[in-house]
């Protein structure tokens, strides 16, 4: 079945973003537009037509990037669960990500991505937005959950989400790099240890 013009445009955008991610994953800030377009099977003219140029494509790639963590899979199975159980599910997903055979490639890509954005304020801002969006999604999982005789406010949920993401991401990196071998339950115990009045703060 033949694609419509709009579908073809979206397919080309997707191909260029995916190709940019692959080339940036290898080359970091040395990524060349010609390599990206060759990988996507398109021309440099397509980049200018669809994104306004290389920087527009890189902005789209960074905006599109959310990392491998997927809060939606937890949300679908966590209706009505107390906070501690949802936090445990989050910790288990981080543990699985750290033990995935593809995890080292993901870590390399994130390092190359930082190399790319450090010298570009706009790209750095977009990456910050992507990171905050994951924290916001996590907070959405926690807001209103029962804990210690009350329910979490959005502010408490956001503070917990930030602490969890930072801690579990760092712990996962030590597993990926082979610095330590942590069990799934260790990840859960670390995550549960963050559910404290000091981390949650006022309602």
C-alpha cells in the first residue's frame, strides 16, 4: 500500500532521527550530516526540508530521546497499588535495564550525547527537558499513592522521582561497568530507603 505524502514525511523524519542517533552514538560531536543522511538513505536536502538543517535534526533527536526507562508499562499494571510496591516495580525495571545485553551500548550513546550537547546551549536545554519529562512521568506514577497513613502530593512525588532516577541510574551504571554485581532485591531495597520524610518533604 502506497504511503500518503504526510506518512512519507513522517517516515523520513523517523529515519533521519534514528540515523542521527546511531551516528552520534559512534561519533559524538564529530557526527557528520553526510553520514547521517547516507545511513537514512536520504539526501542532505531532506534534512533542510524537514528540519531546517543539521542543528534542527539534532534538536529533534535530543527531544525524541527519553532513554530506555518506560513508566507506561508500570502505570498499566499499578492501579491501586501502594507507593512501596510501585517504587519496587520502578527499581526492578532499572535493574533489568542495567542487566540488558544492550545496556553498554546505551551507556556509550549517552556519553556521546553529552559530548554533543555540552557545547550547544540549545541542545543542552532540550536534553534537560527530556530528562525532566521522565521525572514528571515518574512523579505521575507516585502522586496520590497511599503511604504511611496519607497520600503523596505531586510535590512529594516529584522529589521522590528525582531522587530515585538519580540514584538508580547511578547504581545501574556501576552494574553495566562491572564495578559491582547487585541483585534485583538490592535495587528494591535502595529504592525503598529513599521513601523518607527528608526526601519526600512537606505535602
